[in-house]
């Protein structure tokens, strides 16, 4: 649990729908993310979790409904672009540049996204790598790092630009089981530090222990949401029960 969740919404989706071709993948989604909150999205593959996250991050547009960021509606493409500059994204695939060191990967993001001088960028990048426990590996190339370490570099790269919110889409799904813990531990640390986070995950332990609120998605709708104790301890929806029965 996060110590202080504010009532102020950082992001708010109001009646958001989205189709791909003839398939309606999101149906009138209403969902807000509050400052300092760790919001965890769970649900079967294809239920719409990534699409919700991508719309929140400004990577995808809604067909209808409204997206509000910091109480400002996100209507035009220019604003969406602005939002993308102030969020951190971590995906299943780390997508590090193989010919750059850990430090080089993080530094490059700062020079590109923040137009920092190489010296300032390098200093900030080192601080951020230290935060994910990788200061000693700064000069290693991705091929010299484990999957868990590579994902921590990817987290550092996203964090370095000091985003207002961090999105994680199955950040541990590509990792060998023994490497999952070091990544969820870094994510827990961010949560403890008060970072606003939206996390799509299959790690029910993380959802239960670190989530402030858990949202269960089913076929493009929010079937149920609540505090972890409610979702895991006393789910009301039959589909939530079936899903948890399958994954736990
Ligand atoms: P989840 O993350 O819960 O697995 P997604 O949001 O990725 O679900 O996908 C929801 C549905 O939308 C799926 O049926 C998926 O195949 C479809 N979908 C997602 N992205 C696209 C896309 N870019 N083009 C076509 N269909 C898509
Ligand atoms: Mg997904």
C-alpha cells in the first residue's frame, strides 16, 4: 500500500470506447488514477488492459468518451504529444539499444527527451541507475546483463526524465521466474516513494501487496474494482472469481 493517495485525479477516463475494425475492445470505460496511487489492471489476455494503458499514456486515441490529464481534457494530437513527454512507459520488451551501455541508454533518453547537456544527462543517468541498484553495471552492454537487469535499465530510462506517472505493461512477463523479484522490488520502491503508477501485471502477489486499487477487466469492461483485500479476499463478480481461480 502507498502511504498517501491524493483524491486529485492525474488521469480520468470518462465513457471511453475503442474499436479495432469491427471489434469493440473498450466499452464505456470510466476510470481515474489518483496522485500517488498504484493502480493495478488485471484480466485475461485480450480484455483490453493494454489499450486502456495506451490511451492513458497518449499512445492511442479513444473513439469516443473523454480523457482528462491533470484535469485538462486531452482532445488534440498536440496535447497528446505533450503528455507522452511526461509519462514513463515500461513494456514487456526492454528495447534497449544493444550498442549502448546501460549508462548510454539512459543518457540518450535524457538528451533526446529533455535536451540535457551530455554532462548533466550522464550525472542524472548515474543517479537513476543507482536508484534501480545498477550503478556498478553502468558500463555494461545489454548483452552483458540479465533480463532482470535489462528491465531495470529500462525502468531507469523511463524514470530519469522525472515523469509524473509511470506505466508498466507486463514488465515482468518476459523474464525467467527467478528474475521477476528484482524488478517487482524496484517497482515497490517507486510506489513507496509516492510515484503514481498504472501497472498491468500477472503477478498477483504484486497486485495484492503493492496495489492501492485493483481493476479487473473482462471483455472491454471493468467488471469489478476495489482494494486488494476486496478483489482477492471477497470478489463479488463471478468472472473475477473464475479468473482468480485460474491464475492463483
Ligand atoms: P490485453 O492487454 O488485456 O491483452 P489488449 O488491449 O492488448 O488486451 O487488446 C484488446 C483487444 O484488442 C484484443 O482482442 C486485441 O487483439 C485487440 N487489439 C489490440 N490492439 C490492436 C491493434 N492495434 N489492432 C487491432 N486489434 C488490436
Ligand atoms: Mg496487454
